[in-house]
C-alpha cells in the first residue's frame, strides 16, 4: 500500500510539473483576451453603464453580456444587443479575442458604415448587426468569414448591390438582409451556392430589380423565405415547388404576375403561413392547396385570382386566417366543419361570391372576424351570425341581403357591425344595445323603418351611421346627438327629430321652433362674446407674462448646442422677444424662425408648458433626441433652458420650403400626386425609424402637417417629436387638452388611456395622408358643419362613388387609382379602433407599392371602409 501511495504521489507531481506551463499559457491567454475586450470597450460610448462590470479585477467570463463555454479552448459569445451603445467600433482588438464565436451589436446607435475589420473575426459563427444604425454599402470583405452560419444585417440603412462574393459563405444557415435599401440584380450564385440556408430574408428592399430566381429551388433545406416588398417580378418558377421543408413563404407586395403552377401546394406539407398578397397573380387558385395540412394563414388578397376558392382549403384542420379580399373569386361560401374548424378570421371582401352567408360562420367558436362586403351575397342574415364567443367584427355591407336584422343576443364581444348597402327591412333591434363593447354600427342605405332604439345610449359608441336612404322616424336618443361622438350620420331620414336636427322639436309647433332657434342663437352669440373676451384677456396676460420672462438675462438660462451654430444665449432670448419671428403656434407655445449671423435659419420651439423639469433631466432627454439621424427626421441642434421657471426652447433645423401645413393652406395647392405620395412615404419612413429602428424607440405624439418640413426637392423632415419626454407626461397631456385647433390629429383613445402607443401616431399620420389626398387642411370648416377632416371623409366614404367627392379634383384622372388605394390606407389608419390600424412599417410598404403608380387598363372601384382589416 505504501509503495502504491508513493507511486501515486510521484505521478501527480509529474503531472503538475508538466501542466504548469499549460496553466501559465491559459492564464496568459485569458489576460490577453481581457485586455483586448477592455480596449474594445474604450471605443464605445456607454451612457447607460451597461458594461460597468467590465473590470480588470474580474475574469472576463464573469462580465455582463459575455458567455464563455468549453473547457481548454474557451468559446466566447458577446451579446451587446439593445444597450444604447454608440461610438466607433474598435473591431481590430475585438477580432483578436481568442475563441470569439458569436457577436451581436444589434439595436444600438452606431451611425457608421459596417466596419471592414470585422472580416478579421475568423472564428465567428454568428454575426448580428441588425437595427444598429449602420449605413453605406454591404462590404465584400464579409465573404472572408468562412465559418459564419448566421448573418443578420436587417433594419439598417445598407444600400447598393448584394456582393456576389457572399456566395462563398457556403455554410450559412441564416441570412437576414431585410429592410436595407439594396438595389440592382441579385446574382444567381447567391441562391445556387447557399444551399444550407434554412432562413432567408430579403424583404423590403424595394430597389431590387430581379425576377424571382429559379435557383431558389436548389435551397432544399429552406424553411423560412421572406421576399415581401422587394420589387421581384415575373411568375413563380416551377422550381419553387421543390422546397418541401418550407414553413413560412411570404412573396407579398411584389410585381409577380401570371398563374400559379398547377401543382402549387402539393409538396408544401409543412407550410404554416402563405402570403401572396398585393401582386398581379391571375387565374384560378390551384386545388392542391388542400395538401398543405399544417397551413394556418392563407393570404392572397389584392390579386386577380378567379374561380372558386378551393373547397379543401376551408376544411384544413389548423387554418386560422383566410384573407382573399380584392380578387375576382366567385361561387358560394361553403359551410364550415364547426366542431373542428379553428378559423379565426375570414376576409373575402370585394369579390363576386354569391349565395347565402353560411349558417356555420357564427358557430365556429374561434371566429372573431367575418368580412364579406362588396360581393353578391343574398338571403337573410343568419340569427347565429355572432354566436361565437370570440366574434368581434362583422362586415357584410354592400351585398344583396334582405329580411330583418336578427335579435343578436349572444354578441358579447362584438365591436363593429357593418350591414350598410343591402336591402334589409324592419327596425333596428333593441338588442343591439346589449353587446358591452360595441363601438361601431353601420346600417345605412337599407330599407329600415321605426325608431332608433333608446338602448343604444348604453353603448360607448364611436360611430353610428344610419344614413342615407333609410326611413327611420321618431326622436333620436339625446346622447346620440350630444356631440360627444366622433361621428353620427343621420342624414336622409326626414322623419327623425331631436336636438341639433332640422326637425329639432319633434311634436313642437313651427312657431315655437323658430322661437327656440332665436333663443338658441341669442345664447350662442352671448357665449361667443364672453369666450372672445376671455380669450383676449388670456392672450394679453400671456403677452405680458412673456415680455417679463423674456427680459431675464442670459445668466438665468443655459444654452446647450449639439451642433456648431452661430448663436449666443443673449441673441436667442432677444429673438424670442420679437413677435415678427413667430411662424406658428401650438399647444406647447410658439415657434420662431431665427436667422443666424452666417445666414443660416433655425426654428425654435418655445415650450411654455414645460412642467418645470430640472436642467439635468431635460438635458438627458434632449441628448437622446439629438442623436437621431435619419433623412426624414429634422436635426435637433440644441436647446435653451431657463432656470427661473424651467422653460425650454428647442432649436432644430428649418427648411426653406416651410411646412406641409403652409403648403396645403396656400391659395393654390397644385402639387401633383407623385410629389404628394413621395411626401407621405418620407413622413412614414421617419416614423418607422422612430418606432422601430432607433434605440430607445420613440413615439412622436404631436404629429401634424405643421410638424412636417419640406426641403428643396420636397423631401419631408418630421419635427416636433419627443416633446412629451422634455415637458413631462402631466404637462404634455394638459397642453393637449387645451389645444382646440389641432385636435383632429389626435387619436380618439388618447383621452381614455394612460399608456401611449405607436398606433396613436398611425392615426395622426392617417390625418396627414387625408390632407394630401383631399388637398384640404385638416381643420378647415366644411359646408356640412364638420371641421375635422376625418369626419368629413368618413361621411362620404360609404356613399355611392364617395371617392369622387373626397379626392382632390385638381389631380389628373390618371392618378386616381393610386389615390383611391391611398384613401383606403388612410381610412385604415384613422379607424376609431386602434387594433384595426396598420403599423407604420406596413404603411410604408403599402405606399411604396403606389410609387410610381402601377398602370391599369381601368381605375379600380373605390371600396370604402369595408376593406379595412
């Protein structure tokens, strides 16, 4: 035993002696890696302190955002995603870190070209640079990363051609180039060589000029293929049908044409989502689609498909969504297998479907939306139409339906009901006052009789439309005409009476009516007089207060400039005393135009209601806003803070052409449609940058045409963003409530929700788009008494040939198809229900498809609000 123990001691001693150089070498490598990483960190601007744990006294594998795996040869993964980093990336020391296999710099604000030295990170397996404010061309040198299996450059401003050399990355499994501004023709080798790809995203590259490449069929392992909105043309090649592993296929919003291959769908046994929408496909849809037994989403809207929708499609066991609106499909809608169907959404508007509404629609327990407007459906409304516990939206307007409106008693979640433009008779059932969340009722252009039920007063209605061509009578429930609703359309029913209507007295004799009108006019005149006196007094007080404040010396204020402009604090304060410099007034104060010593002009927005934020808090917020760089966002040049009352004046660039608001209000607004569309696209792109690409993500919250500036080539720049961050939420909301002139830009839900969302900005953008389509200022009074452009448009949207009244008559008729498509989009953006509005990135894609306008043998019919999703 002693001999054995001695031998063991000797063995371990030898091992330790032999291993000591290896341990020393390992320690040396760790020290080198630590030094290189610290050198890399020194090149970054880390304002949030996210990398504060990176210290020489701690092993780098214990630092935040670093993961080490393996034993002797350590593999290093560095994930710096969404940390608000900026600065110059020191790629040279980073690429010398031993074992660096994964690098993510995504969702930061580097604002530079892709560093060429990243090509020296030879051991990289995964590189993620998405949404990090990179711009410029896609470097050829990335082809040197021979070990790369995943490359993500999406969400940046990368432009130019895709280097054919990337085809050398034969080991790539994931390639995401979605949302850059790539252009030119894609080299066939990119598809022929990258046969190991299972994820390919080239979406939203609208400047590409390629046919759909037949070489796609050689990517046998492809599971996710996203090519939407990228200018692809031609028909779908037969070779695409070889992709038997496909799970997601999105070819939407391209210029694809022709009929689908007859066997389309036969091999797609694993396909979960199919999107062919917004192309130029024609002919019947192949019946082989019923072989896609795992399909969940079927989207083919906005094409020219004809014939019946394949019967087998409706009974697919996992299908959730059918969107086939705006085609030429015909035939009958089939009954659904109610016990097993998982359908949630069926939209087949603007086709030629005939026959009755399937009785089973409301019996599918998962169904929350059924929309089949603008077809040739006939017969009566099924009494079970909204028996589904999930049913929220029903739209069967502009068909040939007849009979009475059923007593819908089980519509617990119904939000919107559209029955307009049919041949329905009888009365509006009182049971419509029962659904607790019903906000939208359209029953216009029918043969309805009787009174408007008083029970509707219990609803929190956003829109009620019973005009024209109905025969309703009796007193309108008072709360429905109180002015609290965004839109109540009662015209065309002379038998209706009540306050605010032509027949306002119901049973009162005519003389009394005139006396009542006279009394009302007198009271209104007195009220107007008192209001004017109050407003005048308030203006005088503000003027006096403003003069006193402006006389403060610059020692009580602090000027912070983010860009070198020639102005001092004294000059700025002096300019703010001159009324002649005022170019606009809004809820937060005046905007001044100031000419600097070198002739440059800047705009200064004086935030009177600043909420008394501290200088430090204001500076931190302004620094975030000043880092924004986008061609459609106005530069934030600096700000001035007044210590006495916390008043902030924001300095930003001013463009020679002034604002879109000024242009629209000019005596002759003669801008062509393509120019208007270009302005809309630019504004939308600016909002997408704020909502999705900038870190931290921002909401505008004060978007209106006066906050859209125009450059020499009518390139728009959005300004006025982020005011809520500077003045504080309480002061921001208080100022909005006091703003009567621009209330039409504000989404209806703002007053009843505490948390702002990007969909509120979408609403404001929709108002601007309506201004461009109609040529009317958003707040201009109309002959029908409406001031809000949204009300003015929606009152005409469901009227026969309403588009003729809405579209700017000064625009050439050749542009009307594009204008009608833009009008549909604007109506979706200004929907009273936020969840019906599209996100801004979808808005951009939709608008880009209209520029330049696609030729068409004849203008498409205006489909009104019925087509909004």
